[in-house]
């Protein structure tokens, strides 16, 4: 069961787990929907990119990924980018 509501002008989604526990999420808006050729940049910010609830296997994987990229030294990593090609008009 999902519950939707606003808190401080943010869209919040609550997902019911079992009969008494809710997980709360911020619902993100697709801000690129109105653009024909949006340019998008995906950055991972911070030197620690795992959550306390991650499994040991997932935590180790994320730590290794940080150590083998610029995340461990600069605290930022470029993960993806989408730009329009002006010559072919393709994304």
C-alpha cells in the first residue's frame, strides 16, 4: 500500500511494510519532461556511497567502486551524461 502526501512542499510517498511500519520516500519529479533534447548529467557525490542497511556484499562492492574512481579522492564521480548531437539531431 502506498500513501502520497505533501510535507514542506515536497511530495512524499509512504510504503506500508507489514501492518505497522512505513518506509518514507521523496517522490522526484521528471524536470526534463518538457524539453525535447535535455542535457543530463549523473553525478555521485560524496566519499561514502553505501547505506547502513546495505548487505556486506553490496557495501564491499560500493567501497571498491569508490576506491577505483574519483569518488575516494575528489568526493565526486561522473556516472553518466546525455547530450544532443547537433549534427545528427540525436541524443
